C-alpha cells in the first residue's frame, strides 16, 4: 500500500522545502529564546523549581494529590541535577536554565507540525501550519515557561503524527510502538492526555470505517470489516494497552482523584460564577493569536478548513472538531471553569493546521474564480493568491507578539535582591495573603530577616518586640497591592509587587497589631481587583473569589491571635462563602470551638467532612448522630478525632 493510496502525500525532500523548514525552525527558536531570561520566574515556575528538586518519593507522594502528574517534574528535576544548577542560588542564569526545556520542546513541536501537515495534505500546508505555530503568541508563551505545557504541546503533536503514520503503515509496528511510548509520556505529563486519546480513538474508528485498505480481491462485508479491525483498530488498542501498562504505577493516583471528584463534584470550589458560554468563549480566546477580531478570524478559517478536509477525509475532519471541542467542553462537564485554567496551547498545532487548510481552500477558490474570468492581468496574479493569503495570516499572528513580550511578570527576583541588600538580623518581613506570597519570596530571598505572616507577627509580638528594640530590627511588608500611604512607611514598587519599607522603627505591639489588621482589611478589598488585573495581564488567571477567601483567612487569623473572636468568626464565615473548601470549614469550626459555640462548630465540621471522602464512614455517621441528638460537645469531639490535626 502506498502513501498516496492511503490519502497521505509522500514528502520529497527538495532544497527549497528543506531551506524553508530550517528557516521556520530558526525563527521559532529565536522567538522562544528572545527575552526568556529577563523576567524572574513567576509563581507556577517557582513552584516547578521547588517541587522538581524534591526527593523522588516525596515528589510522587505530593503529585498524587495534585492537578498534574509527576512526569514533567521528574524530567526537569533530573536535568537540573545532571546540569548542576540545582546547587546554584536562584539567578538570571538558573531562571534561563529552568525554561530551556520548554524552549526546546516548543521548537520541536514546530518541526513535528510541519511533518504532520505535509503528511496529511502537502508540504505547503505543513509549512504554513508550522509558520503560524512559530509566531503564535500563545505557543511562544508556553514555550518560555518552566511548566509542563510546552512539553505537552510537543507530546500531543508527536502522538498524533506517529498515529497518522501508523494508520497508513499498519503493518509497521515501529510506528505503533512509537505512538504507545509517546502516549505514555503524555499521560505522565498532563491529565488532559486522556482527552487527546478520546479524539484519537474516534479518528481511528472513523478512518477505518471510511477508508478501506486496498486488497487483491474483494472480500465479503463481514470479513472486510474484520480485516479492517485487525489492521487498524486492533493495533491501536494494543498500543493503548501498552501505554496504559507503562502508566500502571500511576493508576491508583488517577483513580483516587477521579473517585474524589465523582463523590464531591465541585464542592471545593465556587460553582456557578461562569456560564457554559463564557467558559467556552474563554477557551477559544485562549488559542489567540490575540484578543478580539483575530480570535474569531482564526476560528472562522478553522471551520472552513474542517469543511474542506471533510470533503475528502471525513475522519480527519471529525478528529479536528473533537480535538478542539473536547478540552474546551471539559470544564463545563466537570462544572469547574478553572479545571484547565485555559492552558490549551497543546491544541494549537492541529488547530493551526486546519486554519492553514482554511486559508489555502479560500485562496484556491478565489484563484480559480479569477482564472475563469480570464482578464490577462488577473490571470498573472492568481497563482500568487495562496502565498499572499498565507503571508497575511503570518503577519496578523506576528502583530500580537510585541504585546506578549511587553507583559511584565511579578519581579520576585528584584524584590528578593532589594531586601537582601537592605535587611539586617532582627528584621521581620511580613508577607501578604494573595497567592502564597511567602513561598515565592522565600525562593529568591536569602537574607537575614525572618519571613512571617501577619498573624505570626502579631502572635509573637509580646516576646519579639523587646528583642527588636534592642537589635534595631524593623518590620517590612511585601504585598501584591499598594497599601494606603502611612508616614512611617516608604513604598517601593516592583512589577506586580510592593515593598513597604519602614522609614522609622515601630515597636509598640498595639500599633503593629492595628497595622496588620488594617493591611489585611485592605487585602480583602484589593483581592478581586488584583485578580482581574492579573487575568487581564495574561500571566496569571487567579479566581477572584479564591483570592478574596485567602485574604479573609489571613484577616481572620490576625483577629484570632489578637483576641477578637467575633471578628475572626465573621471573617472565616465570609471566607467559606467565597470558597467553600475543606480547610476553610475546619478553620471556621476551630474558631467556633475557641469561642465556646459548639453547635455551629459541629455544623462547620460536618460541612468539612462532607467534602472529603477519606473522612466519611461510620465515624462520621456517629458524629452526625450525636449532633442530631443535640450533644454538641460530644459531636465536636468526634469530628475533631476524624479531622485530626491540620
């Protein structure tokens, strides 16, 4: 069986095609290297640098409950140890090194996209698709981040290409083996790989049903279908079985998380803030190349490409539709608009190939119409129309690249360096509540001051204030919002971060306590605005309700240690209203217990237990029976035994 008979055009290496492909790859590599070292690692990247260097056993234990499997962390952690940058202090060099694997993966994805498009239709389609991917702002973004999305971008494209080769060469088991290995890699990289498998499985089925392999003599219908099953579907199933076997060590973690979601649904989030239409629209917009009209232009061309492909290859068209719709619809199905955080860069290679097909189809149609009209001047211009259309799409996508490079990420590196130069032993740095400020500052800060939360400072003031007075220690603060001006504080601004530098030392516990309460109240007010600004900036996509809940938690903690139980309970109640999570209800229950309010404490514990399957069972039933009987002290004691120390 030849490639042409199977619907795939064989690619012959010619000097022009080879040179063009090399130039596109060089462009992709240059765009992904450009400015990759300028910004410090941002929050999720710092998370990568911290978690990837954990001992393997600890890493596996942690990722078993995380939203991402361990594959990427194991890979980059091994590279860091092999390259020796795990022993270096965080700097511009280490930031560059952490991002380099994604740069390489994103560039290789452009090469695989070219091969896939050339095999599907012709070299021109592959070249245009690769060129659009090379200059895609979204693809460049995720190829410059020390996160798993660049690797998954490569893996999803590579698995599709190896599957395409296997389908037209079903007797060559090397392609099926390659597909199985890449699929296993994808499953260990991002859980969305299961969605990729669904789309690919439907493609295999439709391709088998619509495109029979040539045979020397006709076969009866049943034997023909059985032969097709053995030739294509059975090898795919065997490849899938091998991939799942390689994934066997991680199946318990996957099934455990799936069972938890089926049991609790989206109870740990704040459902209902986003409509299905809004989620779907955000998913489409996340593909770029930029906001507004460009998104819908590319989507329209994608649709034209789907229709054009469907006329000759219905299986390919069905695959293209499922490729886009499955991950876009997953948050709606799960009832969790943040399930993907719209990290849909892996969709881009196949999506842009269909966009390129749409451009080519429209240009060819217009060229034929011009040639049929037969004016001499137009006839000379007609053959150049496909080239002009492709160049135009390239320009449109490239126009949005400068805006991506101009975005500023939170400058943790700059803040850490500033504080290291100016803090002395005895100083304290208070970190704000929005998006785990202490963890990220600690990554870059290696100075003498102690990092504390506002509640930790207030609780330690009776013993800390006298020693600070003797040593001359001062209280600094690092927040994500600009606090109200105070005469004793000098504001130092960095991209995304604010340092409140003490202009004069303050040691009175009452004054410092009031300052911490005021700062946390400001954080509660600023949280939704900060979340909106981060989302608009395109670097982070924090949930405004979760952000405000975190600020309310910090406020409640400060009230609690300062001796204001009623205010503390009110803050915690507002916290679980914004984000009804397990830990929030446990914190609220503990505040009720501290205030001697056992009935609402039992109810808060009941809400926490209802949201965590591991706590449910006969003990939970017994505790609820005690609460129903009005034995609040006994019910609270039973719930405390279930929950245990937090």
